[in-house]
C-alpha cells in the first residue's frame, strides 16, 4: 500500500513536518513546526487530526521541544509544555496517553534526548503494528462484495498505516478482495468527503460518498452489510466517543439490523472513564457550521449554533470493539478489562 508520510521529523530533527490535513484533498502542503504555539495550533486547527495520529504527533512534538530546553529547566519546561499541548483538544485520549508516556520517559531518563527520541519512535511503531492487527481482525468479518459504511476519517492519515475503521477495506483491496465503501461526508468539517473518500479512491477502492443524511436510505436499499467507525475514547463499559454523527449511524444500523463495529487501538480505551458520561466532549466554533470553507456564509450572521465535535455511542448499539488484540464482545465491562490483564 502506498503510504503518505504525514508526521515526521526534519532531517536535523529540530522540526516536525506534517501534511496539513485542512488543505486536502486539493493541496498537499507540508508544514514545518517548531514552537510550542505552532504545535498546539496544529492540533487545535485539525492540521493533524485523528486520535492515534494526534498521539503520534504529540510524542514527536515533545521531542522537538525537549531539544530547546536547558539542563536546569528541563523537567519543569517539559511538564509545562506537555500540559499546554494536552489542553489543545479534550476528547481523544491518545493525546494525554502519549504525553504521559513522554513525560515518564523524561523523568525516568533524567531528560535524556536519546531516550525521548526512542520513545516517540516506539509510539509510532506500536501504532503501525496495532493498525495492521486491527485491519486483519476487521477483515476477518468481511467477504467479497460487502458494502461498508464509515463515518469521519479513521484511515492512514488519522493513524500511522492502514488506519483503523478503513484499515480492513484497504487491506482487502491489497489482497484482491473487492469491497464497496460508503463514506459519510461528515459535517461540519467534512473529514469523510475530504479525507476518507480521498484515501480510499487513491487506493483504488470502489468508493461512494454520501451526505450524512443519506445513510438511512442506502441502508434501506441493502447496500450496507457493515458499519465500521473509529473512536476517540472508549469508556470501560464500551460507550464510545467518535466524530459527531456516529451515534446516529449506530441507531440506524440497529434499526436495519446491520452490525456496527468500533475499531481502535487499545491506546484509545480509557479504563478511567467508567461510562460515556465521563468522556469530555469538545465544543467547537459556531463558524465551522455557518461559514468555514464556504465562499459565503450558509447561515444568517449571528445565528446561534451548537457544535459538539463528538458524540457518544451507547455500548448497547455496538456489535463489537476491534482492537489489535482481537474482537471484544459484550459485556464490554469484562471484555475490555481483559485486554489490560
Ligand atoms: O475531529 P477529528 O477529525 O480529529 O475526529 C476524528 C475522529 O472522530 C476519528 O474517527 C477518530 O479519531 C478515530 S481516527 C483512527
């Protein structure tokens, strides 16, 4: 599979180079980031996005920043910058997870840059291995000709390689198994249209883009055999936060008797959240709904908007949660717990 190197260090390792995901699919623009403010903004503005990719980015970002600290202030600045980056977006748990790993490495190694370089590389390498395993497990459910509906973007640029929710589809394509992918466009920021349909089409997959409000129709027409979605945080009982609109897809899938699977690495499971009620949901700017990316506003100036970036799908609607270790089935309080024993 062709891979897009969307998060990597510059040759001298002083900068982090990322593919600006806000410019896709029209322009491939790479940004070079060095300051804490630039790194913060890249997450906040979704130049880098997708839960695992945010974690990978945060690991490399802390390595870039760590090279700017003096010996005396090393640990205090490291902790301060990690807390600052952690405040950029609240929902994807991979961000705090990666920052905690880097902070622990900094503390245990006494601020050794080689140890930090190795740790951020390990976060990336582990994600590649996890996404490959998740894709294999997901693919084991599918057969030639199946239609798979996905929401938002959980592909290679949201992770490392293959992705999670669309990993099985890309892997099937590599192996000559023909599937049909349906992408919800994913309002308001169109990750499904701009990113998922772009990734799938580039890989040669039979890809159909639909507006979010068309999912019920394509399901009723028998075109969808499975729903595969990613996740930003999974609570201990299986409640799952993912891009806004995922919950609605799960309810529709239940109505039509279509299996609904969540795919994600174990780094996205947060056993400290007992249920979905404990997951913080990001609220974003009204202008993302009203005017962002339109030539002119699509709503009257000043109209009140509510823009939660994620929703929480109740565990009762989820047929299985696919991690690198296999497919967890209900009751999730037991099957998810077993992953960490
Ligand atoms: O706001 P985004 O684009 O970062 O939201 C991303 C999603 O909701 C993805 O589905 C999720 O992070 C999983 S990516 C493998």
